[in-house]
């Protein structure tokens, strides 16, 4: 058995304007605020002498590596992103950025927005466009039914509402 792991795909490169701004803000914070603070702390810890047993120095260096790794990832990812900031040509169908209200067989309703893989957040009802539910929903319209396999078994949902409320009208 080898340690080789094939590279994972980066996911889709689409993102909403608010998602792109959030990643840009994180990059700015890490590069302009957090990294200089940690660099200063490492410098102070290094001045204390023996670095091999200096926990503050060792931890600070590790933290710098993590920050640098995240900064590198964010820079590469932001360069490749495509910001989607307008409604699709057919707003009656489900595409990227849509807010969808679904109803299951028991009559329970849930609302989701389809976003890019870098901005999904279940607590905010944002689902990735690469998720099985979003893939099943693409190009559906109101009153269409969608069936997906979940860990709890097969679930069927009906689309009861669809909107693109976070996009500017550019007609």
C-alpha cells in the first residue's frame, strides 16, 4: 500500500458576489493583520533563546505555515473564480444562485440557496452546486418533483417556490 493519493478536484469555480467578497476579506485579514501579529510573536519568542524547547516559537512557526498555506490557497482560488452576479436567461428554471423552497412528503418545508462549493453553509441554508440535491434540482421548475438518495433513505421533494432575490435586475 502506498501513500499516494490522487489530487482531489477543486470543485466548481462559480461563486456569488457575497461569497467572493467573504473569501477576499479572509485573505486580506490573514495577510494584513493575522500574519504580521504571528510574525511579531515568533520574533519575540525567538529572542528568548533556545528555540528547540520554546513552545511559543514552535507553535508560532506552525501557525505561520498554516496561514501561508491558506493565503496561497485563497490567492489561487480567487484568481480562478467566476463571479455570477446576474439572473439566468430563464428565471423560471433552477440554476446557480436560486433560492428554492422544497416540500417533502410529510409536508415539511425547507428553503435553500444554490451557491458555489467555497461558500456553502448549512446553517445559512446555502448548499453547494456540487451537492446531490443541487444537481438533482438544476433545470427544474415550479411543481417539479425531485428524488434523491440520502443516508436515511430515498427522499422526494416538490419545488414550491423559486426566486433569484439576491441578484440585481439588469434588464
